[in-house]
């Protein structure tokens, strides 16, 4: 479903919520009393517009409008989803929630981005407390999929899950409300330990970051904590691992029994070390680096169908549309992702091959040589391609691929693809692709099924020769 | 440098050390009294041999031999690096370290994989305490690059860093010894918190893993903790972020002031949840999934030149060799990585393009159109490729590419590449690649420098026509 999102509070988090909803085709009405709100929203949206579409190998829906409005009521009345991301002050949040309730539809979920308050605190004095829930996201909201859901009645939670999945997120119901929900408890525990390590001169901020990103951060991006330890336990299993690990819990390994005083001196030490580590880059530059890295990691997991990449594949499947028969058939519309460019600053030649391989897959699926057909032991293999590179294209540019079936007879299938830039319709490249139908058992050529052959022949007759 | 590694203790950690050294061309002598040691080592080596070479876009050196020996002395005498990975019992480790010292060269670094003991504890009674240091790695040692170095005198640490960098790792000196070094303090803090969350029924093991891998795990794989928070602080900077975060440290967010009792009941609850989450997969299958995901994430970071990927690029540069002039020139030797295969189970056609693009780069660098030349504003762009796909190749197979300069005159450079499988020398594919010399300023064709042109012409004269 797509609809209208009412966003109350448009800072780093609220603005990124607005960007994600808009880029997934929702209209957004944004309320933020900050006179700088429009400028800040534009900066977040620029980052989001650059990065989010790169996660998908298909075009996203046309983006919805983001309208800045002057009152809470304008933002939320008639909205299908409401998200409050005001500063972490309970009195302020309660005041806004009462204003939201007064103007919102009675069954509209009202999510709060709070990390510090429990839903029972937010629901105090509400007319319909069950529709108020914590929907706690992670920065950058337009790339990180998980959202912790806490509180809310059954119907509200079900609606919330539907809506959040629809914009590509991974809603996760927390079973009981506790302070800080789940993820922030880990982050808080790690943060306290990190403060001790810096304070005691054991490691600098940069060394701590390196221990994480060259170490367990790589593990956690794909398996998390328990599955990683399950493997560490080996064949003897999780019980064995726990038995080994048990005594260590009593060791004086962490200083977390105690909280370090965040004196000016300690704060200064951390800020100085952080400047030495990252001060040569502006926050905008760091954001771009972070987003590019996240896109590349998420796309790597997507190619594997693993962890957050499995989620992307499932969401992408909902965005794919069957192509019209043409000629020519539209067999691809997408953004050039940041991991496709090379040292010349343009899309690497091998990725043209990727685009055409994907376009060929669309034609195959269209004639019935789809996943089920391949699972039955039959497929088409490419035997030759001839690619002409006519103009460059860069990361972030929208491209469109159209395809014609030039020949379709017996085991042969010959396609001709054209790739154009959306912005000016410039022809970037062409590809002449010859495929042969094969048995996946013998790995040798064989005739296609009668149905597939009939559809291939019909397309060839309709499409004819190269343009 | 390459040399001989003496590995004492060949379990999950010691075996993976042996595998990494061997795959980087070191000879390994392994001592482990476990009668199952050879079988276990073979299993670890199979995983490592499959995964580690996929991280590199060049062939690794020929692997060194792994020899199982019957005594500590045989393992360590004459070794250039010694690594102890015995079970975590101080009396056992001290006994082994004394045996190692008696047989090892006086200046050979002796690393211990211990997570539980400090170097001062391991050095007790040593003849040369300064050469004993903690070298604490992370599972799987053949893929995760970081190694915490603690203790050891200056020359030992410098040698250790050289050797560990040489096998592709990221040694990180910890400034003072403390219990559990650095990374395990974080892991311990998170683990305790996770136990509380499961015990109190807030989230299951799977939900906790999902919060991490769909959430902050993605951030930590590329930036770690402090740089992530630096961005969260926005333009106001790290001091502002700390000022905001400060009060939260006093909130009762974590239960870590207290340690949960790891009763049989809690251990059973965790083991049951872990079985429900991952029990449909064997540990071997989980290891393969983990390794494939890590390879894909690391390769994604490598393409970005970011975090652990920057390390891989730097290490790979040390492994590249200039090609002989031929004909034909050898322009590629590598393993097909796991992220290059598609639903047909073989290398996707677009990756053939990658192989040829890389081979073209090798020829370009050879004629002087290298990184410095490109930085000066000149390069060759591919304008047309014709690829023939003759046979399939699968992830893990070793391939070799040879290239000929068919034409080299004026702005034109025409290459012909052949890709063969190493195992049987089967011709897998060919590529006819036409390039045009361009100015990166005007993005239009222009003549190459006289030096580059002369080398291109000489190669074309020597290489002649297609084979």
C-alpha cells in the first residue's frame, strides 16, 4: 500500500522517515516548527535520494510529494501513518501526541521514534492508547531496515508491520516494554565500556573503531550474536558453548558495574581523538561515505540472499512489474549504484554486462523461462554478446533498458538491448546477445518447451529486426 | 616476507591460523596432541581454502605445506613466527610456553591467541619475556583481519606487525594490558545484556540477532562506534553529541550492574531458542554461509576502498606481479568468488566482462597507462567488446587470463583475451576488446603520449593476430 505519512518533527530522524516514505511513493506532510526545517529536510532528502534507490535493481515508484505544513493538525489529519520524532522530552512528546490524537483518524497508527520512553509513558491520558506505539528506527533511517515496535494493540501492530514492510523496513516486535527497548541496551553497554577504554588510555577512539570494523562488526552485519556463537560452539552445540562461556561471566572483564563520570576532561579527550580520526572530513562527507558503504554492504548481502539482503530481495519482488510486449519491451529501469563505478568515475564496462544480463532475464521470465522453469532443469545460457559503449554513465543516474527479440527459433534466442539515460534519453550502449536453450542436467543444448518456444516465436515475429 | 610458522594447538583458532599462514605461502608445522587434530585441521583448511582466496582479485602465492609434528620442539625450532592456541588454562599455557622458549630462536615472536590472560601472566618465568605477546585473533581467523597485540618488547612488536600485515591481517597494538584486551570487553558487555533480554522474555535469540544484523551491525562493519556517533552529532560535532548523551549514562538502561545467573534453565532456554533459529542447518553449513557472507561484505568494502576493504587492496597490491611481455601476456590469475555466481550456479556472464576489464587494465598499466597516467588526465575507454562464452565456471575455480595486443596504432588499442580454467586448461571464453584513447577532461578521443604509443606499437608488432 501507499498513502499519506504525517511526520511530526523533521530533524535527522524525522527527516529521514519523510525521505524513506516519499521515495517509496508516499505523500508526506511534515510539521516542524524549526525555521531551518526546510533546509535540513532538503539535505537529508538529497542523501536519501542518492543512496536508497541504489539498493534496488528496479526503479522505485514515482516519489511522493513532501509538503511542509504549519500545524500538527495539517500534518496528521487524513494520514495513514503518523510518526513523531520530537526531541526526547516527555512533556513535549505528550503535548504533541495529544494534538496528533485530536486530528488523526481513530485507527491510524501513531509511531514514536523515541529511544528513551516506554509506550506506556507515551500513552498516558490518550483517548485511544492502543494506537500509540514506539516505532524506533536507526540512523540513517532511509538505509537501515530495522524498526523496533513496542506497545500498541493487535490491530495497530498488524497495520504498522504492513506499512513498514511496504516501505522496505524490517519491523520487529519487542515482547515486553523495557527502558531503551532492545538495540539501545546493547549500544549503551558498549558505549560505557568504550568510555572506560578511552579514559584509561587503553585505546583511542580510532583504535576502538578499528577493532570493531576490522573485527566483530563484520560478523554482526550478517549473523548477529547468537548465531555467531553457535558456530563458535562447533559440533558440540550451543549448550557446550554456554557451559564454556559461563564462568567468564563472573570474571572482572568489564567495568560496567560502575559508570564513568563524563567529565569535561573525558569529553574533551574523546572529542579531540575523534577530530584526529575523522576531522579531515566534514559531516556531509562522512555521511556520503557511510551511505556508500552501507549500500555496498547491503547489495553484497542482497546478491547472497542473506540477512538484510534477503529482505531487500523480497521487497524488490513487490516492486517489479511485468513488461509490456513492445516492441521494444522495457526490460530494465534502475539507478546506477555506487559500487558499479570504477577509477574512471563512470560505470565500469562489466556492469553494462550486468544490465544486459538482467534484461535478458526479464525477457526469459516473460516467455515462461522463469524461476520455476529453471528449477525444472531447463534454462537459456548466453553464448555470445557484442556490447557497444557509446556514452558514459555515472553513479546515481537513472537508466532504462529496452529489448527486442531478433531471432527465436529452435534452441536459439537472439536479443538486442538498448540502454538509455532517463534524463536526456541519450543512447548509452547497445548489446547483441545470443542465447542457447540448455538442459541444466546435461549442461548441453536442447529444445525449449513447446510453450516457451511458442512465446519466443511470437515475440520474434512481432519485434523483427534491429531498430 | 614468507617463512615458517610454528603452530601450537590446532583447534578452531589454531587451525585457522595454520590455514591463513599456509594460504599466504608460509610453511606450517603444527603440534596438537589431540588424536583428531589432522581431521579437524583438514576441515578448517577446506573452509579457508574455499573462502580466503576469493577476497583477492589476483592469485595468492603457492600455498605452503602444513606438516603435523609430534612435539612442541619440532613445531617451533627454526620457525619465524610461533602461535600458541591451547585451551584457556594458565598452567597449561605456561608449560607450553616454557617448552616453546626452549626450542625457539631467541628473537622469534611468540604470539598467544588467549582472550583470558594478560601478557604479564604469560611471561612469568620466561627467559626472554619481551618476545612473548598476546596476538588475539577473531573467528574465522582466515577471514577476519584484526589481531589485538598486547605486551611484547619493541622489536618483537615491530616484527609481529610486519609478519601479520604480510599475511593480510590488521595488527592493532593495545596500549596497556587489561583483562580481556579490548574487543572482548565489548563482546562480554553485549553478551551479558543479551542474557538478561532472553531470561526476561524481552526478545528471543533470533530477534536479538535480527536487531543487530538488520540494524547497528551494518553500521559497525564499516565505521565502528565513534565515527558513527560523530555523524549522529551532526554539524554541532562530537562535543555536542557527548553533551546530549551524557545524562543517559545515569539512566537505568542496562542491567549490567548485575550479572545474570547462568542457570541450567537459562542455558536450556537459550539453546532451545538457538535450535529453533538455526537448528535446520549444520555447523558446517552455517560456517559456509558465514564465510560466503563475509567474503561478499569484504569484497563490497574492497570495491569502495573502505575499512577492511582498504586493507585488502593494500595487501593485494603487494601480491601483484608485472606480467611477462608474452605473447600472450598473462593478465589475470584468480579464483571465481562466491558473489560472482548466479541462479544457474555458474559465473554470471557480466563477471566475464569484469575479468576482461581487469585484464585490459593490466595491459594498460603495462604500457604505461597506469594510475599516474590516469591521474594526469588520460586513459583508454572501451568502446566495444565481443565475448564468446564457451564453457561454464563455478565459484572457487581458479582461472587464468592471457591477452594479446592485436592492434595498437594512433588512438586505437585492440586486445584479444582468452580465459582458461587452471585445473584442465579448458578454454572458457574469449573477448575481443576495442579501446580508444581519451582525454578525461574533454571526455573525447585524443592521441596517447608518445611513450605509451611506442609501447603499444611494440606489443602489437610482437603479438600479431588472434591465435
